[in-house]
């Protein structure tokens, strides 16, 4: 498995060498070419190539030797028991890992052809390019409108009409527009949990990211709200590259196109198996994977 | 709650972040360094006195006649201590009982109102308390024994100033005692008062002690209210009805016209005052640290 | 009233005997409230007939026995204004560094906090002689509104920093991560998310500092001076309301009427400030759903 994996990686890298002349991550964030459209055309290309990623928290291994490609336009579900480094992996994809005290990262995380852990990476541009959604909805305790307007203004968009248009577009995209159009100036914390989470997704979408990272986006929500979010993620296929961490196997199966199964035997989380969702769930190569997806170990 | 420093710096948040950090550092070093400027300014002004007169004459001179070169401060030092101690005698028990009331006896509204009133009392200017003391308390005391402006008046006014400090700090400490202690004691058949007295107060004791120590330091340093009601005669009082002059009152009364060594002697007494308060403060800190071990 | 709060426990003790501790404990707050009522009532009684529009606007005459306190209110405003204008930016900057840039338990933070605690413990008369020696004489500002305002600024700095730092820390970590996740730089998150969220706390701390500045006398007697004329520049001497009360009651025989009027005004100002503080905290709680407590 490892051999074929490396071979395919090499192919991609050869191909991506040509991309080096393209705008790097910093420019890509503001370039309209990276909007929703072209992502669909590049279906199948890896957006991220992760090579030999090792992460420690204050000396304790959290992830060891992770190699992984994340494909354009797909929904990659990261599954595994708690403590296996799923969220840590997610945070490495847009360097929010920098915000975790005592966290040390080794290895390469290539976003297209740019190693995002290389010195001088423009973090601001990176995070505008790759949106993130957390377990607990975290709208700013201000109005719905200001929540959406703030990141736009921060990224230099001042035109009122454009701001209004983008806000409507993003709220529509998450199916929230009709629910909140009359109360945009009301507190975001007045919304229900599911609505708040969709607001957070809309907020991430305002910046027209290429990719979305989601850290157990439904685990704080009731089943109905969960269904709405899952449906939304399904709609993202082909439009955004989505990486979803979940502890819910059913959810991974419902929304994922690819799956990566993480496991930690005490020396840091490793990938046991990864591939298309049907393969990992229905014909796993590894016994551990089979036991896990059958719910016999946790 | 804070940003992981090293990682974000390595991350290169950009020039704006570095500039802001530099600016904030400058401000923070300035704010936290001011205390050195204050203490050294006051201490430097005291040097001429220490050089020409010396510390021993603060005790050995035959009285406080600064214009005649006599600089004995013992009486005022005693005055300060006695006035502050007098205030503590009343304020500490009343403050602690107030805290107990807030924690265990008050109803929903009565407790809230009493707490607000204590907060208001804590914010009443010392000059207002002094004015009230002078127009109301002093004449009452004068009916018992002349002249009215006295150790008793000063201590009473100071009591009102430090009581809220004691009460609010003690309340915070008592509220931090785990509920289980009180319930456990009640479960053992203790009455409410027994449970508080035997279990809750001992558990909160170091925190309450810190509050009391801080209150004493505040009483020692308080000036204007004392100047207004204490009578300001330099003497060691032999009864609570006699006028006294405290160290801080002396500074306030004489800095305006003092010259040369006399002026320097006042800065020397300010230095003594600030050192005394700092020592008390350090003791309070030490007691509070004991608190952490419980 | 006290029984209502602990129905179960009250019931238990009622089974055995009357709880005599309740009236004993409650006697203290009753006494304290009675003394406060006596004091505030007396001040209101003495000062009420003095307070009038002419008293508030006219200049004092005959050493303050007659006339009003117009120039004194103006000087008070200027001194407090200078005090806040200097102390507030410094305090915000210091608190942002402590709360957002330095690790919470680092040595630097501990040292800074200790120094600020020490600053808070320095008696106000020491601030007075410091301001006199430093601002008035060494820097040559003389007895002036500027000297007084700057002295007060050093005095209220720890109060401001304490409450601003606390209100920044009350903003959940989520908000910082959300900001970073949206590609906002740290200065942007601080300016656009954290400071606005903490603003009611910052305002509350400012009111607290303002109250302390209004109440102060000892630090001002030798820095801003006694002059009761209308100030024409910041380098003029000017007296605050509290110095006016002090001067009238100590140095002006027959001055207790206007002193009572000024005292009443001072007390009313502080009560309004206190009310504003509570209102502010309530608003914040309602708007953000977060709680905010100002500890002593």
C-alpha cells in the first residue's frame, strides 16, 4: 500500500511542479480563479499533500508519520476513536495548530505546491483560503450581519453593495437566508444551535475559500439540525474541498467521498487505512479497520 | 485564554503584529515601572534628612518641633497604629459577620441590596466621610468629652471606610469554600451557626486574613478623613477621647509650607509609610499563598 | 426573609430549636445600613437647600462661604479628563499585552501584576507628595490641573488595568480561534472582536477609576492646588469638588453650608456612576449572554 501511495504522490508532484509558477497561497486567496467554479473542473487533483507529518504536544506524540492526499472537490471524512489525533490533523491543514500551546509540527503539508509550514507563509491569506468550522458553533456575540461583515471588511472588501450581495449569497448557500433575512441586525446568539452552526459555515464561505475544514460540526447539535448540516455538506461536493472530522461512522458514510481511519496505539495517531468511502467501509484491507467500521472496537 | 506566544511569533503574523507588540510592551513597561519612579522620587527627597539628621533622631528627639530642629516621630507613628488598630477592632468583626450574612443568612433581594450598599460605601470619598464625621460624629463625642475631634472619631470614620473592603473580600473567600463543607456539617447535625463557625470560617480563614491585612494597610495610609476628625495634636493618646496626629495626616498638614530639612523629613515619613504598607502588603501576600495550600 | 432562602435547612433547625444566630448576624447589616442612612440622610438634609442652578454655575465668593462652585466643577472635569486621557490608553495597551500576548502564567505577567498590586497599595498621600516632587517641581508643571491629572492617572492605573484585563479574559478562547480561522490577524481580532466584546467591561472599569479620581483629595492638595478661580489653561491651578469640601470644612469658619452642598453633589455624582455601572453590566449580560463580575 505504501509503495503505490508514494508512486501516485510522485506523479502529482511532477504535475504540480508546473503549478509553481501559479500564484502561491497568499495570492490565491484573493484571486477569483479559486472561487467555486474551477474547483469542480480540477476534480481529483490533490489539494493537500501531507508527507511524513509528525505532531507532538509538549513532547507527547499526537500524530506520527501521516502521509495523505486530499482530493479536490471531495468530502474527506476523518474517522477514528477520540484521542487519535483527528482534530490535530485538521488543525495542521490551515496551521491553526499554531494556536495550540506546546504543539510542535514536523513534516510537510503542501497546499497545492506550497509547504504551508515553510517560514514566511502568510497565515492570514492561508486561513482566508481554507475556512474552518468547529464542534461548538462560535458566532461572535454580535449581530448576525456583523458576524458576516467582519471577515469581509478584514479582507479588504469595503464596497457596501458587494458586502450585502456576498452576505445574501452565503446565507442562501447554507439555507439560512429565508430564516434570518428579517433579523439580520439581531444577536447571532439568539439563533438555535443548528442555525448558529450554519451561520458559522456561511461566515467561512464569505471569503470564498477553496476548502472547508470541519471539526465534528454536528456533535453539539440535535438530530434534525444534524441532518440539515449533513445535507449541506453533501451539496459542497464538487464546489469545495471539504475535510470533516467525525466520530460518527454513519455520518462518514453518508457524506464522505473519501475516508481516512486514524488510530493511536500510544505512539501518536497513525493512518491505518484510507481510500474511497465504499472501499474502506465495505472492503477494508486492514483487520483493525474492519473491526472498527463494524463497531466491534472503539 | 492567551495566544500561544512562541508559535504565533514563529508563524509570522506580519508586521502589524510586531509593531503592535512593541507598542504594547512599551506601555506595559511604563505602567508597571511607575511604582519604582514613585518610590524612588519620594526616597530621594528623603536623603537630605537621612544625611543631616539620621533615623535615630526620629525616636530620640524630644518632640516634633521641626522648625526648631526636633524630629521625633514616635508619637505620630503610635498615633497611626492606634487609629488604624481602633478601626480594625470594629471593622473586622463587623465585616466578617457582614460576609457571613451575605453568604448564609440574606434573602435573594436583601443580600443583593446589602452588597450594593457596601459597594457604594466603599466608593464614598474619604472627604465626605470626614465632613460627616466633623459635622455629626465629632459634636456627639464632644458631648461626652471635649474636644470631640479625637482618636475615637478618627477610628470610627475609618471603620466605615474599611468595613466594605473586609466584607466584600471575606464574602468572596467564603463563597469560594465548597458547598459540600457546609452541607456536610449540616448533615452531621450542626446548627447553621455551628457549621459556619466550625467549618466554613476556618476553611476561608487565610483569605479573610488577607482581606483584614489589606484593610489595616488602607487604614494606616488613609489621610484626609483622619485629618478632618482626629484633632491633629502631636501626642501619645492616653484615652480614646484625646486628639491624635497620624503620620499621614502630618504630611498632609505640613508639606505645603515645609522647607529644607523639615520638608525632607516629611518625605522621610512618606517613605516610612510606604515601606510599612509594602511590608504589610507582603505579609498579606504570604498569608494568601498559605491559602493556596489548603 | 432569611428563612426563605434555605427552606430545607430552616425546616431542619425549626424541628429542634429557634435559630438565635439569625437575629444576631442580621443585627450587623442592620446597624451598617442604619449608619449609612444616617450619614447620607444628614448630608442630603444639610446640602439639599444649597443645591441650585446658581450654586452650580456661579463662582465662589468670600472664600467660598457665598456664591457657588462653577469654576470648581470645571476644574474637576479638566483634572479627571486629563487623568482618564492619560491612564486609559496606557491601561488598555498594558492589559492587551498581559491578556493577549503573554502566556497567562508566565513570570513576566506575575512580575507585572505584582508591581501593579504594589502600586494599588501605595497610600494616596504618598501619590500626593510624589506628584508634588515629580510633576509639580521636577517636571516644572507647578501646582496645576496638569500635575493633578497626571498624579491621579498613576493612581487609577492599576484599577483600570485590573478590570480591563479581566474583561478581556472573560471573552472566550473560541472568539480568538474563530477570528484566526477567518484569516484575521491578531491585531485585527483584538481591535474588531475582543475589544468591542470587552467594551462594557472596559467602560465599567473606567467608571470605577473615574469614581476613585472624583473621590480623591490627598493626592491633589499638593499637585492641583487650592485655587478656586476658573482655570484658563491646563497649567493653572484648580481645585476639585473634594478639595473644596476639605478646604471649606477645615480652613473656612462658616463654610459648612456650601461644603454640605458640594458634598451632596459629590455623593450624587458617585451614586449616578454606580447606577451606570450596574446598568452597563446588565446590558452586557443581556446582549452577549456572558456574565461579568467586578470583584473588589
